[in-house]
């Protein structure tokens, strides 16, 4: 397994509170890694550190073998794309305009979009099934459509790694499945690495290749979905007895015992 992120002794503290402590991880390249755990376990904090949006209090993060803090900002933006849990407002903006913003790391604030930029934008719109909606305003879309538009913006960025903070938290079950299937397809078809924060344990087991669970800011589990979907592992992470129900031809489902 080739490591995309190497994390050693990672810690993050704010006045009066430790958010992360002593994390040692190797997140794989070209796979979908799910971050799970209780609210307040440190998932979003870890994702912000991986994106370079914040600096750790202790430890180090290497991205593609290089200390994250040593990457020039534009070079990092061409390799790494980050979508926060609550994206900024896109009122009045068309889908095609939002997606085109993903090209900013390539042409900058003063550069004019090139044919290559337009081709990357069109390809991202097509990959997310948004061609019929390209001329629509983002604020008129359904939740699932809007989330696909934000994902298309990240795809247009042509970054090899996507960091996604709870991309399905405000969606109904049908749109959750749609968005996660798209994320998995992007990884499998195009070799992109994805690190995604999820609350739904069963969704993580179904759509992720690798699972990292945090508990109280510390590592509680790291491994494959099959290893995670075991009663002992689940009780250790979530602190209550869990039952795992097998299903023919599908991933198992965990429920409270």
C-alpha cells in the first residue's frame, strides 16, 4: 500500500481543550478512506490539518513524501482539493461558473481561462452528470444536485486527492447513495485518492476501501471495512454493544444490539 499521507505524532490543541493527540497514520493512495467516530472526536479537525487549512500543535504530516508545510500554496492546490462541511454561499452563480472556479490554481486571479481550463470544466460537469444543469443557478438546485456541483468544482481542479467533510450530512438517503457512488466511481475510474468524513457507519462500510475511526481525539481503529464490521471493534469505537447482520451479495449492516 502506497501512502498518500504519512502522519506522525499528530496533535492539535486549543486553549482549554485537546482536539487530537498522538496520531500515527498512513492513509493510502488511490483509495477512498472514511473518517468515522463520535461528534467531537476530531474528524473535521484532522481533515483541516490534512488540507493545510490549519497547522498542527505537534507532530508532522507528509503529503506525497513531502512535509505539508513545505508545499507552495498553488502547487498544493493543484494536488489537493478540500470541500468543507458548509461550503460558502453560491447565490446567483451558475453551475458552470461554480465548476470553473476549480481552475483557479491553474490560471490564477489575473489569468484568462484557456482551452485546457474550459475542457477540464466541461469534463468535470459531464463526470458528475450535470450537463443538463450547467446553465442553472446553484441556489435553485436540490441538495444532491448542489453537492454534485461542488464535487465537480473539485474535479475541475484536477487534484489527485479530494478531502470531503461530511458531504452527505444534509441529504436524504437517495441523494446520499448518489453522492457516495459518485465519489467511489471517481476513485476507481480515475485513480483519485479520497478522504471523507462520514457519520453513517454502514455507508462507510459500503463505499470506503479503508476506515479510520477516532475517539476522543485519538486513533481507535484503522483497517478495512471487513475488519471494522465486527462487534468487538464497533463497541470499542462507539462504546455500546453492536450487532452485525450479514447480507447475501452485499456489505453487512451494523445496528445497536
